[in-house]
C-alpha cells in the first residue's frame, strides 16, 4: 500500500527543520546504504547520531504521534530515528530496495525489521526539478512529489528510486518502521477497514450496532495478526 498523508508537519515545524538543516554539516549519503545500494546512491545526509538528527528527529516523531493516518497505515511497533537527506543538482538514488534489518542507533546493537518506509518532503515542488520518488508497487509504477510537510508511506520491500535533480535542491526526512503487522496486504486491509469505520462513525454515531460490530472485527483481526 502506498499512501500520501498531507500536513504531517506544520509550517512552523518545516521552518524549524529548514533553519537547523541549513546551519548543519552534511556528509556523503552512502554511509547508510548497503553494499549494492551504495553504488546507486548519490546524495547528502545529516549524520545519524548528530545533535541535528536527534533534535529534528524528535520534531518528526512528535508529529507522527499526532497523525491518525500514519498510525493507522503503519501500525508502528518501532520507528527508526528519522534521518535527513538532500539531493542537489545531478544527485540521484537509482533503483534499490531498503535494507530489511536496521540497527537502532544508541541502543548498543538492538535491531529492528524495516516493514514500512516513509519520506516527509521538506522542499516545495516548485523549488526543484526532478527528484521524484518513484515506487514500483502492485499497481504499477508510482511517481511522488509532494508539498513540504506532506508524507508518503510505502512498503520497504518495494523497488524504488529518487530521480535525478536537474534544478534546485530536494530536502526530506526519511525513516523506517517495524509494524505490528509485517504483511503489507494485511496492513492494507486493516487500514481500509479503519477508514470505513471512521466514515460510519460520522454517519451513524459510535453506539450504532453496525459500527460496534466493525470495531469488534477490526480489533479481533489486529489481535490475530499483530506481533508485539
């Protein structure tokens, strides 16, 4: 499932991220890529364990906590601390798949499974050309380029790329989530059911028997499929 979520970050949070990032040193993005992906990767990143990454990572995690859409789609168990990258002129990241297992910084080697990948755009589309996130999913190839503060969530198992930037600079936050439900198809079913429940609650109210029945089914399916 590929899902676009508007306004994950507020205008003030975007401005804070941009201001801090503009004053921070960047390093070669290949430091966080696997052996195969490193050959296709040409971008810049903020060091994972830097003060900048920790400060802005807190901003992003706080935003995720208040987003019903993200939590419904990803069903997060663990979220890797958010990272930050930029693509200047001629930078790109060719087709690759994200590493399945990630080490969580600052935990002494604790690892997590990457089920869901998320990109939060920090540059508005008119500020650069190229730089689309292109994802191959079960419905074909999807091209994503969103306003600053908007997010795209998609399976970490997807083959994807960032197309070359031909003008300007593309800045973003990206991170990985271990979901309570590892199977993307099951997560998509739960998300669709959750959205239907929300719509019915608005139309029928929380005490309607049909609403209560669907909520019951949702939680029983989550109980059956979740790994915690």
